[in-house]
């Protein structure tokens, strides 16, 4: 699926991913490829992005909030205060604070 994470300042992430875990208001949930369409409000927590490889991932000052997991380099994490998620047709967009 394709994931884009957008903040008021910039686009933090835009790439194909294998799966995605987000902190929903009723608890953490995961989405895989071909997940049913969903719209959800997100609470403070950590977004976990499962990627195939880090080949095209940028870790610069703009994307500095995106951190590779120490135990597994195919998992990226991003701490958020709140946000909104929309997933439809294998494209997920997260508007995050």
C-alpha cells in the first residue's frame, strides 16, 4: 500500500509500505495491503511503518522525526500528538500533529 504522512510543516513520509500500525482512539490497530476503507481519529502515540527496505527513505533534518527501530531496520517509528487517517484503495494518508 502507499502511505503519505503530512504535517502542517511538510510531507514527512511518502512511499510504498508493507503494513502500518497506528494509535487509534480505541487502541492500536494495524492495516495490511487491501484493507477495507477506513477513516479514523488518531491519539497521541507512535505510528509504526513496516517497509520492505530503506533504499529510498530519507533521514534528513526535515524527516528527522522518523526513526528506524533498533531491533528491526524494516520498522520506522514516528511519534504523533494526534491526527486523522484515511485509507482507501491501498492509499493511506495521515494528517498528523
